[in-house]
C-alpha cells in the first residue's frame, strides 16, 4: 500500500466510485500539532488494534504518542510499547483522555461493547476518530455517535477497510455505470465456521485473572461476570451478546458495505429474521435476515429486497440466484441481480464478476485503483482529502446491520422500522433491544 495519498490522487480515485461524502469544513481545517504532524493515540492495541495502529502509523506524517490496553502482556500493550517506545502507556483509557491535550486523533479498536463508551468522550473532546466496525454495539448508540460526530466537526472513519480496496471499489463503479441495469434484488452471505461460538453456554466457576489484565475495565459497561480463561478475552468475546453482535455484526459492515454504497441504500422499512431459538446469552449458529428497503433511481422496483445468510455452510439457495451451476460461489460475498445481468462480489482479494460470463465477455472492467483506508484518514485529519466511511455513512450502515441482529433475537417477527423516530413500531420486545443498560459507574454521557 502507498504510505500516503496526495489530495489530487485521492480525489481522482474517490471520484471513480462516486462515493465522496462531505464533512464539515472544521474537520479538515483542524490544526494537527505545532509541526503539522498528526499526534495519534491508540486505545486497544492487541488483535485488530495492532494492525489498525501499525497501518495508521505507516503515514510519514503520523506520530504515535499514546497507547492504551487493558492487558499489559506482550501480545497487547507490550508489543505496541516496544514498537513505539516514546509513546505514553496507559491501562485505563479514561486516564488517557484526561491527559489528551497533546493528542489530535484517536484509534478505538476494542471489543464492540466499548466502542461507543470510548468514542463519545473522544468526540466531545474534539478529537478525530478511527473506530473499528461495527461502529457501535446497539442501534441507539450508532445514532448518538453519528450525531455527536456531526456536532464535533471532526474527521471520522470506521474500520471497514475493504471499502477502499480495488475489488470493492470496482463493484461499486460497475453498478453506478449501469453494467447490470437496474438492481432487482440482493443476496449476501458469510458461510464460515464461527470458531469463537461457545458450544454450551457460560462455563461454571471462575479462573484466576492474569496479573497483566484489568478484568473490571475489560468488562466496562457490560454486566459483571467472572473471568474464564479463553472464553472472553482476548478473542472469543465475539460469541457473546453482551460484547458483540455475532457473525452479522462481525462481517456485515464489510460484506453489505459495497452494496449499500453501490445502490445508495438508506434505512430499511422492514426486517425479518429466522434463526434457531436461543438457550443462553451466546450468539446464534446460523441465521437468515431479510431487509426491505425503499427503492431509488438505481433499483428496478419501488421496494428492494436484501437477504443476508450466515452460519457454517449456510448460503443462498442456487435457485434464487439465477446464475449458471458452473459458477462457483465464494464462501462469503454478495450477488446483485439486475435487469441486464448479475454481479458476483466475493468478500476477499478477488475482483467482482459479471454474469452470465458470455454476455459480458467483451466488457472491460473500469480502472478505479485503491485507496489506503488508514493513511487516508490520517491525511484527512491533516486537511488532505476526505474519508469515505466517515460516521455520516458508517452510522446508518451500522444501524442497518444491528437492526438485523435485533431481528435475530426476535425470530419470526416482521419488524417495522421508523428511522426518524428511532423506533420499531410493532414489537415492544424488539424495540427494547435497540438500546441497553450500562453497569453502574460506567454510564455514557451522550451530549
């Protein structure tokens, strides 16, 4: 990847997707340190946080000035501190923010349940933010973070980095160019095995908390529960409703992103899910989620159906895709059905494919190039260019993803969504899942 992107090149490549989203001028003009360099803090430095940190730091105009992780062991804060020895180190993100006057921008790469509780005070301090996907843990949080970012006028980016890759940008451009005509329906899926899913609910008892780990701060806003080795931290938290939104929450902001951007989708009108009954507070083994969106100038009908499938080997039935049996489906991706043909969008490092292949044999794919999702955020914080997954875009996308997880938790109900009122109008049980309570002492200040 390129280490930096000039304003001119970024604007050219962004125009190739038609995906530019404007932010307030204050965000672009915010000063970045006395020497023009961007001073960045990272909260959550293990796992995905490590790659977010190192890839943002690839910008020659970035200084990593602070590091924070609830785990001081080598794979977490330890490794980051070795790579950035001059950065201040914290185990409590609240202390970092108390001393944030010399910080311009913050990366938030924690488990999902702590995204909004950390991002909100960062925005209230007027700092630029890069936050991992999904942007928040609940629909209510997504709306609050979106509105707070707009008020703050800072530069934001969600970590659905594949949006900036050439293969996803090409897919968006093909739909915008009308290659498959008007869009009729869409199917998206992630059929991989959920290795983090617990087989039998919560294990009994507790284990000694490692000396390097602050378990209370790891729990944060979530209800208290005993520590169990390898059940929650550092990776298997994704299997639990208190900390994540399962497979859809994990992959939806990636796989549904190019179709959201290509078709110009907004909020759905209805959501319905089918999934196995829940016996405990872990996530599901598989689900099918049906969204109904208002159509627009890119769709063939007044309403558009989008269907999501997840779970091991759970994919759309071939008969609904209307493509030749010879076409091998990727393990995850999307199929966009149009009036002139279909577009297969693999999730991964593979270019989209126009179908049927013989009809598009002479069709030349557009050259749109790629953008560095990480350094383009750093550049935008310094006033060069704009981000494409800023919270004005990422917030509504996250709301849609999380509405699907609400439907999964109330299977068999067709939920009617009033976006303006932030309300599911026909289900008290589902409407209650739009938000959550926070552990005493961890309440979030929304304004």
